[in-house]
C-alpha cells in the first residue's frame, strides 16, 4: 500500500507565494490517513526552516523534518565528496550558502575553489557568472543544485529557473555540470527514501513537471503521479516521452488527496505507461 508521498512543492501545493486550492488541508488529510510525506523541492533558495516559514504564511503547516531541498541534498553530497571540507564558490541565494557552509570545513573560495555550486539566484550578476566560470576553468568541479529551466509563480507566469543560470555558465566553460543534485537525477528521492526507511514501491512521487519530477521518480524506481497545476499542461500529457509518462495523472490536489488517502495499493509500475490512467 502507499505509505508515503514524495511531494514536490512549486506548482503542486503553491505557486510563488500563493497556496493552491486544497493545500492547507492536504497534509493533515494525509496524516489522518496514516500516509507520511517528504516535501521535496528543487528550489535551493531557502533552508528547510525558511521553507516551513513560507508554507506557514500560506496557511500550510509542515514540520521542518518533513522538508528536503536541493540545497540540503547538495550539502550532503559535498560532504560525501570532501568529508574534511573544501573551498567552494556559490552562485545562489544566501540560504544555499548557509546550508553548504554548515558542513564542517567548507569555506568560500572565489579564486581557486574545489567546487563551484550553482543554484537559483534571483540577484545573479555578470560578476558572479564570471567568477564561477573562472573557477571552473581553473579546475573546480561543476555542481548544479538543479537545472529547472523555469520557475512557476502566481498568475501562471514562468520565470527563469536555476537551469537558465547553469546554462549560461556551461556555455562559457564549454561543458555541462559534473553533477546535478536535484530532479530529474534521483539523488533527492534516494535521500528521501533513506529518511523514510521505506522501499521505493511503497512510495508515490508527485510533481507538476514531467521532465524533472516524473523522470526522477522513474530513475529512483518509485511510482509516479503528475498533478496538472504547474508546468506540464493537460494537452502535453499524451505526447510525453516514455521516461516522462507518469503512472497516474491528477488535475489537482483534491483528486490526489482522494487517491492517496483512499486507495490501498500504489500506482502499478508500467514502463510504457501508454495507458496511464488520468483522473477525470
């Protein structure tokens, strides 16, 4: 049976600073049904505490321990690569820098860093792009928190995402990131599964972006569900490539809630997903 959800946030429970319909009651409903949840986001601009505070402002109550961001995943990965610490240069938010620098031994190095970490930076400047590029050309490893091309905000607008910044730097240095910690790579979901201590088959990965959320779920071996309140539009579902086809499609959180809280078995694994059921 479904024991937990790996739930994306941007485009699923909120857009920008506006909660989507049904978001405030969604997590309590899961709790009453005995379904655990890890809120998993590619957005690296806030700490888990900051994410919880943002959710609270929108009327969504979530404990800090239930939140896993690409900033946290990046910091954990860096620690596995350099347990004693290393020099890093960061293009990203102050919170991303704080999360990375909480790891013992890590410090900012703008001249010859061991790692250049790039995430969403709403105040990115030419100087930051130049310094990051020079660090990579001097031998640093290129680490992307995620490569989302856009960021869904209230009103249905899409703003440039971390992927746009990553692409600018990659174009300059002539190579892609050495590692991507956010979705569509499976690292975030693998970390979440370790926290939950559950097998992949007992978990449902939910997101709004087929090319990241759904692909990451498939790469992690987790059943997937697409919610049509964010980036991927209803008219795009039928034409999705096999790796992007979800096991289930829901129009909104209410339909997802009804499924997650009532259905005793998870979405069946279907590699081709030609007949993935869409809830009407």
